[in-house]
């Protein structure tokens, strides 16, 4: 489960936070991350739901993290680069977000 630890750290989550969200023990999560134990199908679903990623991404079958949904309605899928951009964008102050939105809008209009 190489990607499990990687995405947990990228999302700035502790093992305790993820284990609570996924409803699994922290010691079991640690075993999953170290490769000592393979998670069950149920555990994979719980982890993917908690991390908001696809099981294919977690299992290394895809480089797409998953889909973005609003109120459980499918909106669009994102690849790993797009997901990182969204996560980084959310960390910015409002003024920086407004500036970037303006740049992206202007670039899209010239394409």
C-alpha cells in the first residue's frame, strides 16, 4: 500500500485522523502502510471514502485520484495533477485565489 501513506501525508492527515475517519484502528492502519498486512476490500472502501480517492488510485491501477462530487452528484473526474492543484488552491488566501482565477480565465479565453 505504497500510495496509502503517500496520500495521507499529502492530505496532511495523521494516522490517528485517518484511522478515525475510516473506522479502523491506528495500529492496523500502520500495518497497511508498512505493507505488513493487506487491507480487506471493506477496509479499502473505508480508506478511499475517508481520503476521497478512487480504489483504483489507492491500488496503483490508475493515476486518477477519483471524482469530484457535490452533494453526491458526479461532477467530473480529476487526475493527480489536477487534484494537487485543487488542494493547493484551497490553501491560498482569497486575494491570491482571485488573482489566479483571473489568469486562468484570461488564458482560457485566448486558447
